[in-house]
C-alpha cells in the first residue's frame, strides 16, 4: 500500500474519532418544549423559505448606515425579543400622552412612544411636561398566528361588559381605528367604525402587520411604504425597508410555533391546574381557544392553549398608569397569554420581569398585584395552603 494511502486512512480514522468525541462532548439540540423559537409543523417548502427569510429580517441589526434612527429605542426586533421571548427592563418601552378615548394630545411632541436613544449628533426624546406615561415590557412573540385567527365573533362571545354571570369579571375588547393600510376581512365585526384590536398591552394593534409596521417605525426609526413618516422629523421620507421584508417578518410571526407545555401529566401540575380553575384565574386566562379560517393552512380551524381571553379588564388602581390607547381605560389591560410563562426567565437574564411593565419579579408578586376584576381570585389565592400554592406555581411554570 502506498504511503499516501496509509496517511489518508490514518487521517480519516483520526477525523472519525474527533467527530465521535465531539458528539459526546457537545450538547444536543434542546427539546422543542424547552425553547420558544422555531417554526410550526406542516409548512410547505415555500412557506419554510419565507419563514427563514422572516427570521433573518426579524434579527437584522440596523445602524445609521441602513436606516436606524435618528432617534430610536432598539436596533433590531430580536434585541427586544431574545429567542422570541419576553423583553428585559433594558428594552422596556415608554408610551405617553393619552388619558382617555379622545386621542393622544402629544403626537406633535413625539407621542405615542418615547425614543430614548439617538444617533451621535441627535438628542433622545424626553417625556413632555404634563404627559402621562406607562412602560411596556416587550412580550414573547411565539404563537401569535393562532391569536391572529381567533374570530371576532368568538372574542365577543367571551366578553361580558355587564358582568351578566356575576363573577366580577367583565372583559371587553378594545375598539380601535385601524390605519389606512389595513383592510379588515369580511368577517371582521365593527362598532361605530372601530374594529377589535388584539395585539399590544392594551390591544391597540389590529393585526401583526399593524404591530410590525409600528415596531419598525417607533422602536427602530425605520420607515416603510406602510408608514413613511419619520419618527424624528415627522416628515414623510422614502421607505427604509422593503415591503417584502415587512411581509416576510409578518409571516415569520404568524408561523412561529406555539409554546409547548411541559410535564402536563405530572400529578402536582394537574393539581395546580385544578386550583387555577377553582380560584377562577381561568375567568380571564381562558385555557382553550380555536382559530377560524386562515390562508395559512396550518393555522386554520385549530384548537390551541394560550390562557387568554384577548379582552381588556379593569385591574384596579394599583395598575392604573394614567395612560391608555384606543378605547381602553387607563386601568384596563389586555389579558396576556400565559403560555410560555415558565420559559420567560430564559430571555430575561435568568430573572422574571412580569406584568405589563416588568414590575413583578416573581409569579407570586404578579398574582398579588392583581386587583379590580381579579381581586376575588387574588384573595382566594392568598387563602390557599402553601402546598396548593406550590402546585399552582408548578402548573404555571409548566406552561
């Protein structure tokens, strides 16, 4: 055998040993239920390709050379939603200037969102004198496609504006005026020219397209064909991002998989779920919803488990920031989905920052901050034994 053949065999054998050793040393892929990011199953090759393009767009980092600013909050979508999860106090947004449904009186002074960072040579915005404000911690973005296709009729079926069932809970939708670039579908229900908002802390965004365009414009200072108004100069300028990228990012958000519950058959988790229902946390955090028709087939007529009713609820004076959006009152907040709650700390530096502004540093703190329509549930929680509280926490951490 020639010498070079012998050397090739030795090299290949060594390479196989190295690869085998690396497989033993390097960690494998994480379980699908332990991470929030990833596409839903059943996408076609073309849809998967668009999902991947949207993933790239979602994580594109902007600078002064490709459209950032001049004033802004963050430099990419992904920097506010690490791993598609919740944001951190560092990425928490400040919104200001509206106290009731008559509209924002501070739009000419930078409202509704504070751009607290700026490129060199520019000055970050300040909250104008006399403006009320609230801080919004970025939410997780997984499973939003399912939320998109819950029908308006189903949302209204969950609403109980007069508390007809006498449980102290009277959820209502936030009726908003969508922007001109939005065309509500044929099944959308309107009320005096307003439509149901379903995204944002107060449900002030009609759709994921609405939410995405707003985020590019108000968070990163990027103009688009949908919203060409520069956040700094308040003048119309050429689009700084293509419509294709916007559409790809919207598709990405529609087709991110829903969070997957862990340890659902564990006896303590089952006990905690029963307690969750007994103290009527499920009165707002509705466990099961279903979608209607969607042009994305994998989203059509599907049952899913978000633990939200997508409605506004009066949470009492302790959570009244004096700021609102759309038709919501200042003390009203849209029920946040609880799915993915147990993974929240993974994107928040190992700690919890819960409630609309991250003020709660644990699940228990968040529960104890519930007032208003949630007062009865909070009081029932406080009367639980420690064993039952632990079971409730285990259930919530499994979501």
